[in-house]
């Protein structure tokens, strides 16, 4: 019986590794994602959603969960998903958006300045 607990913990620890290929690796902190994108020389993909938005949930579920998008996003971009209402994690004023969900590539835009 004592061996079952470590096996369960190991399984729970490894589960995200096995499942990660089927999902976009969304970061939840804008500043950390921006730094990671800069360090890895990848564009930053920002998905801004409104809290409890059926439209945002539908877009994520029906479009961004398609395998061809998952593979491209995970390989070529640093992705961050932020909630409009969570103003501490995203400087929404920078992008002048009031429509949700909104996709943007701010690192690419900033690199041309």
C-alpha cells in the first residue's frame, strides 16, 4: 500500500507532459511571457479574454484547440492568455481593445519601432 501513493504522485506529475502535446502551452503571466518570448526570440501571442465569456470559451475550444494550431503555436510562439478583468497581469491600455476575445502579437509590433 505505501508504494501506491508515490506512484500516484508520479503519475500526476507526468500527466501534463503527456497531455501537453494536445494543448497550447498558455502562460498566465503577461510579464513572464513577454520576457520568455524575448529570451527565446519568438513572437508573443496574447489572447485577451473576458471573464466568463461564452464567446471566448467557444473560440478557445473550437479554434485554438485544433491540432494544427496547437503545434504551430507551441513550436513558433510564446502564448499567454490573460483576462481583461485581471488588470494586474496585462496592460490592456497598450492595445486599446474592448472586444473579446482578442488576439495580438505585441512583440512583433514593438520590434519594428
